[in-house]
């Protein structure tokens, strides 16, 4: 019988440190953190490129903390919270974070204790070159108005070019044939971000899905255990 998908607990910025701790204690196999770099070079957990209407990558960390409604954790702090409770799911939101993030993750989780996801093919290529054996996934699912969106409907060439171990698919793309393509090619899929119970049930029962990413890990775990 095929193994059940792992659950990755995702928390957006508004959940703050409390949400991160809750995710780490939820029982999910992974906890996802979104990673960016501040203007003074600090790696932080933050989903959006802006904070308080200003570009995060142009602000010193102290100013980011002043502008944010809740504390913005450093990536090293977040890894300390997650380590020992779950594996790391490290979503790189921009280039230039690859080497430092993976080095921190190897120290916090061990080489087999995390996965790196990003939409940047060059970032995954760099990681595989510098850290052989580290698991990676190419994120696929741009908005319709973004450049390169056409590639998302046939991503296999980019997945292979990146040397990725998996593909991280937006759940809408997964439902219009892209998951089928990846399954036929033998590429395991991570599906994001699934919050509606009927869609959770669908993907939790799909053997092509390796990881289900959700803001509601408790619900996903309950549904998975019922199967």
C-alpha cells in the first residue's frame, strides 16, 4: 500500500512567532518558512517582499522589526524552533539566500532533515552543485500575468534542468493535468497551499503526492488519519 503524503505546516507572516511554534508542535512532518534577506544582510522569515509599504531588502533588520505588526524571526531562530519537532521546508523567495540558508539548515536539521523549494531554477542548480544530496523542489504556479507562466503548464524540462528531486505545484495547476505529467515522469509532487477539506481529501488519496502543504495542518492530519 502506498505511503500517505507528508504534511507541511505553513504559516503566513500574520501568524508571527506564535504561529510558527504552533506549526512546529502540530504533528506535521514539515514546517514551511518563507525566506528573504534584509537590506543589512540578515536572513528573515517573511512571505511578502514589502513590510509597512517599503521594500524589505532595502531595510535594516531593526527597521523591519519596527514596521512589522509582529516580530519577524531570523531564519536561524525559526530553525531552532522547528528542529527536533519537524523537518524544515525552506521556501526561498528570492535569489542570494541559497548558500547561507542551506548551511544553516544542515547544521540545524542534518542533511536529510529538510527540503528547499523555490521557483528559481538557478538557485536549485547552485544548491545541488554546492550541497549534493540536499533535497530540492522546483516551485511551479505563477500568477497568470507573470512572465514565464506558460512554462508552468509543462514544467518537466525546468525541473530536470534544476536537478530538482520533486516539483512543488500550486493545487490549481495540479488539477489541470500538470500533476499527471509529473506522475508519468516519476517526479514526486508537493502540493500548495491546500486549505479546503474536499481538496485535501483528493490529494491525500493521490499516490503521486509526496507532501501536502497547508495553513491548517491539524485538519489535514485528521483527514489523513481517517483514510
